[in-house]
C-alpha cells in the first residue's frame, strides 16, 4: 500500500537527521600491526560527531577509546577556513575525530581535533596534547612514531614527541606561496590531499611549494552577511595559469632545501609523490593535457631525477594515488595502467622494466586494499560487474580469489587488510541490507562484527538491476512499494552520467531516497551510459571533447529501451534530476531534448566548462585555445540560444560553493531570462557543494518532489 503523507514526511526527516541512515556505522577502520585490535570511528545515530573505538579481536568486545567531549571539556570545536576547505575537497561532513593515525609499531595514536593535536599511548590509554601553535593542518606521524609533522601558518613544522617541542622546518611560506599544502586541483581532482611526505627513516621530509600568485582569484561573499566581506580562492579556470608547484627535500631538523629537478615546462602537474620503505622518493608528473606522464625517482641529496617509466594515452590518463607502490626489498614496484583497455596492476623492476601483470584488465580492479609485503599477495576491491564490488586476493600472478564475508547475494564490499595479511575487516552491503562490518581471518573465518548503533530504515527498496538496449546499459529501476503491473507511471531519471562516477549499484543505502520518491507514484531509474567508468577504457573515453553528446544520447536510448521492455514506463511524463555533473546533465536534458524530458531539477550544475577547473576540464575537453568547439558544444549556454521550447527547469545551488561556483547557475538563469524562457532558481544560502545540513537536506528534497508533482503528475 502507498505510504501516507505523514509517513512520507517522517521518513525524510529521519533520513536527513541520520545522514542517510549512515550515522552510527563504523568508518575509518585501522588494524593494529599485531592484529589484536581493530580501531574505528563512529557517531551516535543522529549525530555527526565521530568518536574513537577499539574492538578486541580475541574477546570480541568493543570499548570507547576517546571522545571529542573528553578532550574539549565543554569548549566548542572550531575549524580554520583552510581546514574547512580541505574537508570540502575530501567530502568530509563529520565533526569530532575525522581522521587519526597509527604509528607503524601500533603503540601510538595521533588524533587531531579543533586545530590541536593529541597523542594517545595505547598501552596506558593516556593522551597528551602536543605543544603546537594554533591552526594545525594535515598532521602526520613519522614512520617510527617518534615525530609529528604538520602545516601551520603556510609552513611545515615538526614536534619531537620525546621533548614535546615545536620546531619550524620551512620558512617564507605565505598565503600565495604555501609550503606543505596541496594546491586546489591536487585536492579536488587528483585525490592528492597532502603536500608533504616523511622519509622512511624519519630524517627528512619532502614538501611542495605551491605558488598561486599567477592563478586567477575568485571571491565568495556570503550575501546574507555582506558586512563580513569575501573569501578569496585561487581557482584556475581552463586555459589560464595553474599554481606553480615544485618539490623540496629538507632535513627534519631544519636546514637547506634541495629542490627536485624535472622538466616542469613539459610536465607541470606534480600528480603523485611516494616515499615508501625500500624505494626511492618517487614522483608521477603529468603534462597539462594529461595524455603523458612520467614516473621519476629522485636523489634527495642532489634533487636529480631519473625516469623509470613513461605512460601515454590518446585521450587521457587516470590517476591512482596508491601507485607506484615499492616492494620493501627495493627490487621493484607495482604500477597501475589502462594501456591494454582496462585497469591493470603490473610488477616492474626497480629500473621500470616490466616483470609481469599482477591483476589483469578483465578482473575489474577498482581500489587497492593492501599489498602484503611478506608473501606478495595483493588485495583489491572490484570485479567484472560494475554494479557489484567484492574484496579479492591475488598472488604470484594467479587468478583472483574472492575473500568472502559469508553474505550471499549481490553486494558492494570494501575491505581493510592488516599489514601481515592475517586479518581482514570487510564492509558489506547489498540491495536489501545496510552496511555491516565483519572481522575475518585470512581464510574467511568470521571473528566478529564491529558494532553499529545506527537507526535502520523503515523499508527495503523495491530495486531491480538489469541491462537494457543493444549497448547493454546497466540500469537500476526503483518501483513504488504498491506497484501495480500494467499501470503507467511518470518517470524520474536520477542522473550523474559523467566520467569518474557510476550510479547503478546493488545497494540498499544508495536507493533509500529513490524509494521515498518512487512511493509518491513514480518509477525512479538510473542508467550508466558511455563516459562512465568500470566498463572499458574505450567506453569511458568516448566523452573526449564532448560532454553533451553520448552522455545524453545514452540516457535517452536507455530510457527508450527500458520502455520497450516495461509497459509501465510513461514516456510522455519523464523528469530528470542530478547534482554537479548530474545537475549539468539535467539542465542539458530539458534544453536539448525537451521532447523527452518534461521537467528537470539541476543541482549545482556546471553551466559553462570555461568556468570549471583546469585539471578536470582539460583532461576531457582539452585546452580551450586548441579545442574551442569542445567547450562550445558542451556549454549549456549554447542550447539556451536555440529557438525551441524547453522543459520545466528548477535550478538549485549553494551560494558558498567553492567547487562549482554559484555564478554558474546565475549565468544560466540570466541567459534563460533574457531568452524569455521561464524557469525557477532556488539559492541555498551559505551552503557549499555538499549539503550536510539535515534541515536543508529535507527542504531541498521536498522542493524536488514538489517540482515533479507540478509538471509530471
């Protein structure tokens, strides 16, 4: 039966207050080197404040280790603008303990909170605050656990834990020339969130100097509080100057910096830095077009570099920050490539020569969980079906073996593996189950489960996953719980469709809100067309130089293919909604194909790709001066000019968004207004690209459904 309006409202409030029913579930898992303890973070059911817990493997008991309240003792947690921006890049909406570090021997924990640092002795449970100045960013233990480095006041600092005294390592850092911080595009687009690295022996640090003096500055003003002035961000738009980044090596005790030397004119992007035990300081540098990159070893004494490997791709190169990964005996390194048509992990000699393939392209490698140095076994998540994900173990070039949680049926899994490979913490969820976290021995024997205190959803989504059409697009169909076969229903397409992200997954958690939407009398559908990852390299790269072509064509083709199989699909009443790239796609759909899409809600859409950032946009569309046509055909403004009607469009955008700036939606609204094309614009005051506020989450979704009821019902 259909839910009542009261049930509808109650669910949305609960969904928002529980952070999508994910509060109260274990995250941030770390396994101690002795494999006796599993550490994790967890909130209460309706809180976003994370606390630190310890699960004892032998007894199966869990105890609270540390809480933010015990440290702050009644004072308010505060974040600097730099820390807020860093968390935005990392998509972190939690408060309290959002990260922590474990020393290599497992004896010490480093816990940052509110710009302060605390070291916890695990044997005694005692915590000690480090004597740092205010505003500590990105703190990190040395591998021997005896020192902590961090960034403060644009420079790199260190504290020796034996003396608890702070020492400045670099000097001369300024707001426009920072030492030890990753620049914007490194954090937002390369997944490189740090700007410094400890040497394995703890005697040196490598760090970035990021000079943004030539980078265009954009200002965000809180229009609700004009008296506060604006915040200025260095934001490089396509075709314009990037930050100038170089890498220095400095003694941990302070002293002269040695600068790494490479052809920065040819390879301006410092994409990856690794300083693994057994290996040299190693860099991955990319050309601006991201069609060529080099792996370089660095001599820390002279700064001279030696090329180990050059990768090229006719479209673009995807980065994987876990690679290169050096073997501890120094004999070689693991490397990620897609040159043979799919994701592949190779073993290479120390000089870069290929030894063999470890994970083959058809295995569906997605993320590295652990490489166990002792027996050279590699654990990874993924699989050949992009709607499912499992933990796999592969050794000596053999076939991957699934590490089973014992849960039957399709699932989305991810795993943490201990350093020696004897213990696995496996997170698993499925189409009818919320995330659970199991502790297993290497042979699959279940030791226990990390306890969760989450509120459980009041229903299980009526989800079907299938392939449709000649191209076999993966599709998710969420039907109303009172679905009546043969009854025509309006359709809402939930869309992303861009590179880097798929939407169809065998996941209950990912489809709860879709079920709430469907229960109001809709079919909610998702399609992963060409341009999305997890199929083949060619499939993903089909969007090169055009975001508006196959992306939209495939949504239409998949929709029509589904309608041919499912008579309940009413092709005369189709709406579409999405956020970010999905917002772009939603607006594009009602502008370019109003014959198919009657209504759209576009959240934080990129309107003109000349206004997005360099590293993402130029990877796919090229440099504007060389490929102006790519930007023209991909811009929403190009379709506003067309003399034809458009579907009903609602734009939503956070006014403080520092990823896709609010002016994107203002530009589109202005162009539509001037063209005499009615639409609606809903500004989300003070909100960024994320929308963590529970009340705003609720109101935003109410507005989405009100729009579709108005134009599709």
